[in-house]
């Protein structure tokens, strides 16, 4: 005898064609590193998700599941990795960090430029809400 009974619910089916969940969220102010009381949605919320993901290291913060975050910093900060290796790995690592989200359809068109001690990365993202052009510095 189990503690919680198993109940069959007749007539209930999952609808795989249901509309996507809304992506409404609070705006994050990247200048002050604070969450604001303003609500954003749509492509603006997806863009915020992308930048937050690219600035959150994976497996470091126990409050986040393993899918959240990126591993680009590990690659870029490893002194044993050559610039050529870093440039070849960054697109894969960024795509892996973003593509699990159902709102992201495609990550492509990477351009990586080296200036002094930094790598300037730009790329394109097709989302369910439209197109985004993203720039990040590592």
C-alpha cells in the first residue's frame, strides 16, 4: 500500500500544439546589477535571458539547474588554450548554453575578434519572437 494513491484520470490528453508559455519576467538592470519592478515580455525578455545566461557560469551556483549558464569563461581563461582553439570552441559553447530554451530556434553567424586581452564575440539568434543580434566580450 502506497502513501499516495495513484489515480487514473480518464479523458485527459497532453496537447503538444499548445501555445508557448509567456516569457514575462522582471527587467534586470545590467548597469546596476539589480532586478527592477518593470515587467518585460517577448523578444525583450528573450534578449535578457541570453545576456543573463552568457554572464552566469554553469555549475557554479547551486540555485540554478545544470542547464542554466555558460562554460565559455573556463575555455577563455585557461592559459593552455590557444587563441585558435578558443575561437573554435566559443560558438559551440554559446550555442549549447542557449539552444535548450524553447524560445531559441537557431544560434549562428559568429564573428570573433581579438583586441588586447579580450575576445569580442558577435552572433545572430533566431527566436520564436524574431531576430536578435548579440555582442559579448570575454
